[in-house]
């Protein structure tokens, strides 16, 4: 019974153990506060020597600015020194932009010294200041499987933009590749001409921690057979229903969520003519989400006439050429230059107000639809449709 009790407690604690790994510092001595103990000086047997003030002066004199921090390799070409102008704690490190690097290591000088989880999200951050003229700090993350390097991320696009006399923080978000279990952190200081004119860089409080667990492989089926019918200002998307029940579908346009629906079609409205758009559809059930569908890329149709063309007349393309239309009419126009135009409607002489972009006729049969459009004071139309509503 006791063993069973302990086993149940262990199971209950598993989620807490997983969360405890998040936002936990993984880098040794990122604040540059740990140094190897210096060799003790010879014992002075002169009991009459020095008072308290002299001892303080002796302590100052024994400070070694060139003592290197534990768990870091720093190229001698960087002109390294440790300084007491720290962001936090007592020490920061000072280097010159001479085109060399420094990186983290363990006590045995292994670079792959950080245990990580594949496909997790990680945050690399550091504090810096100095007098370098150009962006020249390149963060480097090496991803390993055991002792074999899998990928090197040389983050040239993440250089800091400027240096000042005040401490600033740089933060970089990364996702670990699949199949890796270790990482190494380094920084290359690209050569800068300021190295010959008093240029330098200070680093402090370098940090590397996991911020999110790896995303679980989704089990929901992604929508398939996504198709698009394209107009000037609308694109109607449709797709095959998935086999799972009780699902909704999330529609993204250019990677931005624009709608959710329980149906298998959706009209994206208020688009711009002659413009390219990318769409995906994702299945959602509760907290679970599928992978996105294959991307559908479409370009809206160009207007047939320029906005200022005198002969341009906006028209409802949802009304068929023979004057027939459904009882619930979608108010979608071609050759409407201003999507925010003031538009009013009358059915059989009675003013009506659409619900969104839909107008509903009171009955089937013959009706007269009158439309007044004002795009601008100088661009107005009065349009009349004689309709057979089916």
C-alpha cells in the first residue's frame, strides 16, 4: 500500500516537475562572478607590518583584472579584462572588437555543456554597453546530439543596433531542432575599426533558459482540398470536412486569424483588388489544434475600370445575368472603388437595412431592388434591378 501511495504522488508531481524546467537558468556563470582561486602569496612573518589601511591597499593591489571567469573560454585576441562596472553583481567582462570569439564551456572544456530538450523554445539574453561603432555582436548557438553537432545557428540578423554608455539588454528567442539534447553558447565579436580608436564592449548577465515545452504532435486531422473562388474584393474558401465530430475551423489570412466557423466554407471580405493573399485552414476541438492545411495563395481580380473612369458602374455580381437571385442575397460588388462607400437599399420602394453583407427579400417572386451608391461627392450612382427571387 505504501509503495502504491508513493507512486500516485509521483504521478501527480510529474506535471510540476516538467514546469519546473521552464525559466530555469541553464548557463553556468553567466554573470561572470565565479573565478578560479588565485595562488596564495607567500606568508609574511613580519608581525609589525601594516595597519588596516595598508591591508586594504594590499587587497586592491592583488586584484587581477585579467583573471578569466570559470566556465568560459575567451580568446586572448579580444584583449579581455574583468571590470567592476557591472550590470549586476560585482564583475562584468570587457573585450575589444578585434574579430574573435568567446563561448561557454564546462569544467572539462566541452562546448556542448547545456542539457536541453529537442523542439523546446529557448531564450538567450545578455546585457551590453560600450563604444563600438557598428553592430558586430553575433550570437552563436550550437545544437548537439551527444557529442555530434547537428546544427549551428549563427544569428547575424540578431545583432544589436547601437552601443551607448548605459546597460541595454538583448533577447533572442530560439527553437531547438528535433533530435538534439545539448547546446553550446558563444559570441563572435566581428572586427570594427573602433578597436583602434578606444572602442570596447562590456558584457554581463548572459542567460539561456527554456521558456516553452516542445509542441506535441497534433492528432486532429488538418483540412484538405482547400479551394478558392476569387473575385475583386472577396475570396470564398471551401474545404473537405474532417472525420472528427464537434470541430470548428480557424481561417488565417497572411498568417493572421480572421475567422472561425463550424461550416466548410467561408467568404473572406473587404479585400483589395489585384492583391495577393495566403490562406490556411486549421481544425480545432477544445484545446487541441491540427496542423494548418496546405497554403492556398490567390490574387484578387483587378477592377475592369480605373476609379476615375467616367463610365465605371459598380454592380452586384451575385445577381445572375437573367435577373435571378436567391432570397438571401450577398451584397458583393465588382468595380466598386471605395469599399466604404455610402450605400442604401430599397425593395419595392421600401427602405431596407442589410444584416452585415446580406440582404433578405420578404418573399420569393418578382421584386425591384433600388440601390444608391455614393463613393465620393462627385461619384454617385442610382441603380435599379428587376429581379426574379428564387
